């Protein structure tokens, strides 16, 4: 027999995944039960309640989609977008671009609100675009753009969308658990996230939540949702309420044990405390960056605490630095994407990885690497 795979012990400070709490890994190694076992149904109900706590919502339709964040993105969009419709999509980085691509594949026509990479979505531009396109009924945007580290004002963007009788689809893959995401208070209509960032779970699950306005729109669609797997009407036969649950797909059972444990840990810490921890650590990291002569790309008022793009100084080979960090320190940080390729490093301080020890490790390692590569 071949040897089992034994991964190196890395410190994960890239754009995700983050390191996983040992209790989460332990929970995932427990015995597998059937996906309709009464004990598992009970666990599913607990996960839904814990997700409501995390999203700050009373939405009944709140559950983890079986699939990574991109499947959550696609679930929100395929259910809410009808062929031939017009959808406003805000693009200030890679993930807004991914939303646009899905909207096109749904047979709809995207109207883009473009922003420079490294900046938040501009509310005035959204307002002007909606004014000019009165037939739009849906606005999609990314709350925390992981490709740049910019945080947009989800509350204000949703307020503007609602003024024009539009619903919102909001990407909270990097914000949930690390930055306030107040689904009910801000009126966000359809929201998705990912398990592998500030929730500190392995990748592969995407928490989603839909309010009644969004569910009404889905119920009144004039066309069938083109994806069988992601059609909410079908998935909710399994994830819906009540004792009558029927087979839809075989849920990733052990992964859900992990999510449950991670959400318990988050609740134990308290969601506000988790936001504050991320905010404090992000600030401290940026102060220390300045002390070694490095600068964050995003201005402080639009900067995420849990994902910081660091400008690569002139004359420094960014890929060599990342290689050095991995080889010498077992430390992973991320590269820039798209128009920021080669220009920034992306440092994640997410979930279990967001701690003082990691801040100091990363600062020391970056200083060493810049001096010695
Ligand atoms: C903002 C954002 N949206 C969507 C995704 C896609 O998530 P996944 O890679 O889990 O499919 C990511 C992943 O990094 C992300 O950062």
C-alpha cells in the first residue's frame, strides 16, 4: 500500500483557507451516520439555528449549500435571475466578475457598475446606474472583495437597491464572522458565504440565507431554475423545516460536523467579539507593516481587517518572497490576482489564523524575506 498523505503543518495566512481549530478537525473525524438519520436531522436543525445567529437573521431559509463559495454564489443567482432580465452587478475585483459571468450564463444581461480594484463599490455610481435602468430588479455585489481587500458598504448599497425596487445578492464569503454582516437589520435579500475563511472550517460548504422577499420572487418565477442541484424548491425538501425530509443529494456529513463545531466555537466567542478580534488584529498588522516600511494597498476607511493587500516594494520579486516564506517558515500568504498580479501580497488574518502570534510571525518573515531574496 502507498503511504498515507501527511500534509506539512502550514500557517495559513493567505486569502483562504485559514487554519482550522483542532476541535473542528476532531469533530470531522467522528463516525459517519446516514444523511437521513434522526440524529443527523437534529444536527441539521442546530446548524440552521447557528447560521441564523451568525448571519444575524430570522430567515427560515438559512442553510449550508453543499459546495464551496462559488456554489453559494451560483445558488443565489440561478434562483433569482431569469433569462432575458437585466441585472446590475458591481465589479471592484475578481469575484464581482465571477458574478457577472454567472448572470450571463443564466441568460440575463448584466449592467456593470465598475470600480477601480482596491476601492469599495461607489454608492453614487450604483444610484446613477439604477436611475438609468428602471427595468432592473436585482443588484449583485461583493461585501468583502478578497482579491483586493476592500470592504463595501452593504447596508447603503442595499438601501439604494431597495429605493429602486430591487433585491440584492450579497457575497459575504470573506466577511461573515470577521466583519459585521447584519442580514435582517440591513435588509440583505439573498446572501452567501464560505466555510473556509473567518469561520475556520475546511472549504466545501457555503452558508446561504434568503429573506421572504427573495423567496416570493423565486416562487413567482416564470421559468424553471435551470440548475437541478441548486434549485431552492428542491433543496429545501431536504434542508426545510419539519420532520418530513426527503433525499435530495447525499450531504457531506462529516464536513457538516465540522461546520457545526466551528459555529459553536464562534457562538462561544460571541459574534461581536469575533468582529472586534479581527478588527484589532488587522489594525495591529498594518501598524507593524508600516514599521518595516511596507504599506497596505487599500485606504484605511475601506480596508478589510481580515484580508490585507500589501504593496510589493519596487525591485522585490513577490513570488520569491512567497516561496521563501513557505520554505523557511511554513507560512502561506497569497499572490495578487488579475490587475494586481505581481503588485501585492494578500495576507489573511481570518478566523483561527487571526491571532497575535501569527501577526508577529508574518511581519518577521516578510522582513527577513525582503532582505534575503
Ligand atoms: C469574495 C469571494 N467570493 C467567492 C469566492 C469563491 O469561493 P470558493 O473558492 O469557496 O468557491 C471567494 C473565494 O475566495 C471569495 O473570496
